[in-house]
C-alpha cells in the first residue's frame, strides 16, 4: 500500500459542492473539477461502475467511479467501509439524479482497523455511544449536529454579552477553599506547595472580587467540578456561565435571562416555540414570575412561610413524603418541600422568586419580606436552568452567613461553604449593588437541541471505568 500522505488539500467541503451546483439537470456534466475528502460510508458496485457515499462534517456526497476513468479502480472497490480518502474528479449529476464527483483519482488517508461494517449505520448500545464518541459521531445522525449546535450557542452567547458591555475573564480553577456554591468538591494535592487544593465548584467569589476591582460587567464560561453522582441532568464536570453586573438587581437579571434565552432559541432553532419531551414550550419573553411560596401553595394547597411553626412544617413534609433532618430550619424545610413536590411540575418557563434566607448565604435580604432573599431560579421543562440573586454586599452580614455555614459543616454537612476571608476582605473594600447569575450551559444546550440527557450534549461524558457499564 502506498505511504499515507502527511496532508491533503481538498478544494471543497461536501456541503460547498452541493451549494455551488444545486440545480444541475439529470445527466449534466459541469466541466469543473473538485477535490473532496471524508470517510467512505457506503459502496455498491454495478459491473465496471461503483457508487460510494463520502461523508465529512458538513454532509455527504456520492462518489461515482468507473473502470474506464478511475485510476486503480480495483483498489477503490476494495476499500473498507470507514476508510478516509481524498478524491478528485468532475462534478456531475448522474442519470438517476444524484449529484456526484466523478472520481478520476483518489488517495487513502487513513484506514479503520476495526472494520465497523453495520456499526457505521447506527449504534444503540449506550456504552459504545458514550465511551467511543468517535464512532457515535459517524454512526448516529444528529450527534454531530448537536455538538455543533452547542458550539454555535456558546459563540452566540459570548457575542450577546459582549455586545452589552460584558467582559470575559478567567479565574482560578484551583481554590484554596471551596466556595460559591453548595456542593462536595474534588480535592487534589499540590506537591511544590505541599497543600491540598480544591477543583472549583463555582467561580462566583473571584468574579465578584473583580467587580470590587472595577470590572462592572464580567462573565466567565467556567468548567466547574462537583463530586456528585451521575444522572440525566448531572455530570461531575460541567460548564457554567457566571456573570455579574454592577448597579443591577435580580429584576434586571430576570430580563437578561429571558431575552438571552429567547435570542439563542431563535438563532439556534429558528423559533422560540419548541417541542421538548413531546410537549410544547414557548421561550419567548416575558417569562412568568412567581414566588416559591405561591407555587408550593398551588401544588399542595397549603400556604407556607418562613415564620411558620417548625413542627407544622415538619408535619407538612411528612404528609408529602419529604425527608428532613433535625437541624433543618423553616427555610430549609420550605426548600425541601418545594423541590420534592413542586419543581418538577413546572413546565415554564417560570422565574421562581424569593428564596428563604437560610438556604441562600450569598444573596441579599429581600427589601420587603423578612428572612427572605432576592433570589430566583429559572425553571424550564421541570428543571433548573439558572440561579441568580441580588448580591449580598455587606461584609459584616456575609461573615455571619459564612459562620452559619461553618456551623452546619461542623455538624456534618459537607456541601456547605467555609469562611472565605479573602472574599470578606474584598467586600470590606466595597462592592456596589450587584446582581449575579449562573446558567448551566449544558442544560441550556439540552433544551435547544431537544435531548433529555446531559450526555448527549457533552462530547465525552464521565463514565464508570471500562467494563463497569455506562454509569
């Protein structure tokens, strides 16, 4: 076999060929020669003629080979399915109406050792699909399109924020202490410093320190890590958009979220009217706003409030099979009641507003409701899409909140936040009124591509060790 070349020089993608010659009549010859490259997916032979499907990442196109005009026709007809080739020939349309490249010459660029055969035409085993994504991309229609749609969504998202004066920044992935969210972190060890470090669970505290430093609008597309289980909505490493805007409150952030998501839906899907999980979903703005208390009442028929008797709230939780612990206050009980009875029933989109202070250590007190904060989560198709709030700016109050969290950690809650002295020191230098937002980029991609598992929008999701199943 001839030596594999070090490079290839296609003149056209397969889509470009289709775009340049869209209206040829059957049997037409163009007199134009192109060079195309891709993977050989199908082939059929008719005597001294051979027809093959070539596929690249833009689409597919027929190759038309013949013993009379194709160099080394016998080798062409013996190529294994899955072989990468580069082929040169005239653009024609066959008498049967198929736009084709009439191959005069070709070169093998890579062979597939495994001999995929039927696997090229569909793989359903999830272990093969997610563990061998390079196979899944060829075998199953739509996989590549979803990942390309995700890439386009992120590009559009960046442009949307930059057009509104937000500046993209990068903050550390290694943290001395885990902060900015409720999650169990991954721990690693730095040999030179002889110290343990934590993979970040959120970039929040560093981003707000930049606002203190005068960056009035910042965002980061951050890879974050949480030592949690796997589920259709959870992967231990995922992408989060976090952004902060000085002089805003959570109402301003609601408007940004609904307008941003509607914009992305139009650009990626062509419309804000989607079908997700077999149900209609309208992402056009404005979205519904409702308090957590109102939504719980709608679901269970009882009004709850942080001022309620603790025993009565525990009784309600028992009545609705909601587990609780002795150290849960009224705010935590209300959150548990909401998450177990109400959240999944919200098709939305809806902004669930005004969370208990007990479960929101970084959010600012509500200007009207006691023991409540100005926080919202956007629920779309029964799932949390984002979390946002008017930021707590008082360093004295922030220290007290951290101390409450530290007491919970000492009592055994390993998802609470420790006291972050660097962040408190930053607040002591003055944080203006600010609103912050965190959006799950993977969940947004799931929504816009119509899939129900996070693994379908990640190129390489986290799996159990090979041989242990797909997780």
